[in-house]
C-alpha cells in the first residue's frame, strides 16, 4: 500500500511540474513575441499614384482588361478621386466650423483675465500639433 501511495504522489508531482514547465515556457514564448513585435508603429501611407498603378496593372493582368477598359478604369479612378476631394473639403469645413464654435463657446464662459491664458494654451497646442504632424493643414 505504501508503494502505491508513493507512486501516486510521484505521478501527481510529475504531472504538476510538467504543467508548470510547459506553462512557464508558453508564457515566456508569448512575452518574447509581444516584446519583439512591440507597439504598432506609424507607417507612412503609400503613395496614391503607386497604389493606382498597382491596381491598374493587377486589373490588366488578372481581369484581362483591354486598352479601352483601362482608359475607362482610369476615368473611374479620376472621378472617384475628385468626389473624395470634394467630400473631404466639405467635411474639413464642417469640422473647422465645429471647432470654431467650440472655441467661441469656451471663450464666452471665461473671465476676461482667463482669455489670454486660454489663447496661449491654444497657441501651444497648435504648435505641438504642427510639430507632430508637419504635413497636415489646419
């Protein structure tokens, strides 16, 4: 009976230790992969013209477009870009109006001695935004 109890104890201990070993190894493996991959980095957006050329080439090769269809595809891309530009101009104007309204409402609630401090704060924020995103317009 003593041998059976001892054998059962050793078996359970072996199972526990092997589980701890596998768990530790898996945890280390996941941690190393997380550190290697790191936080997502900002990647530069691809050049729209390069993307367009790649799409046209892919359409020509895989869909077997003829020359007339390629010309029509280029026209479709041109029209779509123009529509997106108009959409973005409208959206940017609306967003600018919302920001201006917000600024006006904040200024209306501030005391006269707070206005220069608020203007200074806004100037600092604008400078920081320009420093971080030099390619963006206001």
